């Protein structure tokens, strides 16, 4: 083995979760001689799910009580705000309003009870008058106010994670595409294609521990590991969501969410904003066969119709296509939302391998809590 490079830990995927895990492991082992590498097939970090979302710091309201999503979102939210304060990451605790009609009050109350069970204790029910004071342009009878919901500059956040990890000795390897992974007696042999400048070169190295945090590619990475039983790899469903920018001045000071409709895959087309207060609406949900980031501008009509339920002044001409994202869902169209799946040896039988599947929203909010959860399961 002397002619091969070797690392102790290999993290596959430099999205927000892979970066957070690498940073957390670098902190855990900082006084030991432990080598960590992050492999990323793209030219830079966070090119897929991590940069194509609402950039919302979620409170933890919607997820089933006791689920990993609920637990890691609530814990992660606090860790994320602390990280933003400590490292000057642009963020704002703007708060969110979930708005409803009188006929939806019972459902809104249920949502509040679920949030309380999840440990979100700061929600307030507002009547029409209180809501009008906060957001005069909104048409609704009641609202649930979540003051701990916020927005973040996700690029700056990811940059900080990579910078901090590299300062602790982590190596970042972009343009590194995992081809296959052989499980050897006491290690993994990772075969890569390095395709910077498009002239592919083969490279292989050994490592003791692998964390598969490859997002939309997590399933295909799992399939490339020689000993992983196929029946332990959950089926992946691509679910696309488009976003439209609002052409006018942002009339809102909070994020605005409609009531989530029963049996839908998303939270409804909501109003969110970036750090410069640019208002955007999205995402919708559309199950697709292949990854595709094109936006159909003709959707503006359908978006405006949906948004008009709470923002009556909206017109299709106010909307212009912004960007789209694809979520790696584990639930098929019409099925109940699936939880995060974080698999260790007990799931697939391979020591030293941790695989993360279905890391969609609230993955950004939960990233530091996910990293802590994974780091506790890695021993060297």
C-alpha cells in the first residue's frame, strides 16, 4: 500500500452538509494527526442543492415530532445563528408569518401544537388586526408568527465552513468524481476521475472512514461501493422547484408562507427574500425524471394565481424567472414526506461508512447539528 495515498477520513460532497461534517470532524480530531479530504465533482463547493434553495433558517415547525428533521432542525437553528454571530456571516432574523383563512384556524392551531412538541416555543397566533399592522398588503384572517425564522447568505456560510476546515488541515479536492469504492479488509480503496481542464486522469487512495454526503448523487455513490447491499439504498425521487423574482419593491418585512396544503410535497409557494431584501416566490413542486435547472417562464400565471390567495395585488407580469433547484426526495409523489436517512454500519453492515440520503430542507438549517450527529458516530 506504500505507493498509494492514504487519508483517515473522506467526505464525499462539498455541499453545505459535507462542508459542515468536515469542519466538525476537523475540530473533533484537531490535536491528533488525522487527515481529512473532501471530494467534490464540481469546480467549487455548493453547486447544487445548497445554492438552489430559499436560504431560510427554519424554526422547526412542520416536521413530524421525534423525526431527525425536527430534532436536527431545532438544534441546528441555534447552532447556525451562533455560527453566524461568531464568524460574521450575513443573516437576518426577519421572522415568518404562516397566514390562513378562518376555515383553516383549526389546522393552524394543530401546526402550533406540533411546533411546541418539536421544541419551538416562541410562536404567536395573530388575529387579522395584528397581522394587518405587521403586513398591510397581506390578505388573511389569522397568522402564526415565528420570530426565530431567518434568512442567511448561504454562499458566505459555506465559504466560512470550508475556510475553517482548511485552517484545521482539511484538504479540498474539487473536480474529483468518485468512480467506485472497493471495501478492503480494514480500509476503503476510492477510485476517482480527476477532470480539471476536461482531461480525465485516474487517481486512487485508501481511507479508513467514508461519509457519503453527495446530495443528489448520494444514491449513485452508494451503488458504487462494492459491498453495499442494494436493498439498503433508498429510492431517489427528483423533485424540482422553481423560483421567481418580484419585479417591484418588496412590500413585506417578514417571510410569508401560506398554510401547507394537505398531501402536498412542499410548503406552498411562499414569499422569501435575500439579504438585499429582493423578494422572491417559490418553490413549486414538480417530480421529474432527470435533473434539469431550466425554468418555464410560462409558470408565472400559475404562480401569481397561487400567491394571490394571500397577496391579492400580485400579477403574473410582476414575476420574472430566477432559478430552480432539485430536491433529493425519498418519498414519491403523493406519499407522506420522508425523514432524513443517516445510515451507519447497523443499516448496511460496512464498518466505517456513513451515508446520508434525502438531505433536503431543512438541511441548510440543520447542517451543523447533522455534522455533530455524524461526528459522534465516527471513531478512529
